[in-house]
């Protein structure tokens, strides 16, 4: 059994209100909830400090929050600078071998020892709207047995929304992401999804206590989030995106196209380099672990493999070029 607390979150309600924005005035009753914020970091001092400064600007009238940074062997002075500039932030040191999944797990374990109502797991390349976390907590309170994701916006294009509504499509080859969402085209109220990527996720402590931590054995380097919230969903937890909880994220790293790689580099990427998300082992495991069933995961991997071969032969075009999937409602 994991360290932590059982039972429902027991936030204390004061019965007053805060102003979220012009559109959401009196949106949330003020409750005092304990939220532990957890993020793994490595050698991105400037980005990490930008994130922490943004967290320092959060509206906290209804929250009691504490931040845990898992510094996985940074050599750029990240840990030392955090200790100097943010003495209230707890820094846990790693040896450089934790990576994303184990680093997040270490932070969650430390968070549970403090008996919070919620754990907010984030990436450090994020800047938060001042009312983001309060909106997420309110959403969790209004929708019992729900895990809440923020609305992820690009910090280069603030109206562009990405990675907020992946859906499983076996004949596509696995998870499909919407490509054309903006803040103007999403629902105004919380909506249900099949997976929440790990950039900013609010987990009720009960959810972690019930399903455990991320699977660091299957996902030693990254992508542990791809099976974590689907596992919770299979256990009866709803996955919701709160569109009023805005987070501005650094655009994802774009790896070189496989078709542009020399043969040796291509073989290393596909067969040996599990740090690369295109690695065949990572692709298989992510589908095997996160698919609705193992059989569907295996079929999707085969279809993805066919698409990969067609791309290498310059025969794939944009197949399959289907419209974005529709977004559900809470």
C-alpha cells in the first residue's frame, strides 16, 4: 500500500468566493485544500525558474500548496539556484538516472507523505495562469472520482491548444491527437477525454492510492503518462479537461524525420535508442500498456509499423488523413 491518506478529499469550505475572470466571476467557492505540486527537472535551469516564478503568482486564497522539485542530477546549478531563490520549495536530488517516470514517482511518493488532498504533477516547461490550479481543484470537487487536466496552450502561439484530447484509434495505429484545436473551438465547460498527457494533471490522492504510481519498469525514460491516466480510467476514474485552467507550454521537441536519417542512425533509433520516442520497443510498450485491450494494442502497433514502412518508401502521403476526432463533454 502506498503512503498517503484514504477517504475523500476533506477540503475545508469557507463559503466565500473568488473572482476567476470576467467570464467566470464567482466561479468557485473558496475551499482550503492541500495541493502538492511535483515536477522532475534536469539541466533546464532557466525554464525551471520561469515555471517556479509562475507558480509563485498563483491565486492561493483557496489553496494550501507546497512544491517538490526532483532534480535528477542537473549539472547547471538548477538545485542550488532553486534553494537560493525559492527556499520554500523542497528539492529532492537524483543521480541522473531517474528520468521522467521515476522522477515523477519519487516526487509523488514524497508528496503523499505530506497527506495532501491532491497531487499536481507538472512539466517544468510550463507557465501557469494565475487561477489555473484553483479551477482544476474546483472541477475535481464538482466531479467526484475525476482526474483533471489543464488546457495546454503553446507559449509561442497562446491561442493554439495541443495534446488535450487524444483518442484511441486502432486503425490509425494507436493514439490520435487533434491537430487544429484553438481556445475558440473547444467546449466552454469541462469535457471528458480518454487520456491526459502529463504536462499538468491534478490527481486526487485517492486515485494514486487506488491505482499506484506510474509504471517505471515499462517506461524507464519517458512516456509513463501515456498509460497512467488510461489505467485510472479503467478503474472507474473519469478523465476531464478543465478549459478554464490555462497552462502555456514549450512546444514539443521535434525529432528528425526517420526518412532523413542515415541507415545506421535509423537502425540505432528504431532498435537500440529507447530514449527516442520513435524506438520500436517504446512504441510497442506504449500501445501494449495503454490500449483498451492488449490485442488492440498489438494490432495498432502493426498498423503503425506499416505506416512507418510506407513513409520510408515515400508511399504514405498523409494516410490516414481523417478529420480531428470530436471532443466529448463532462
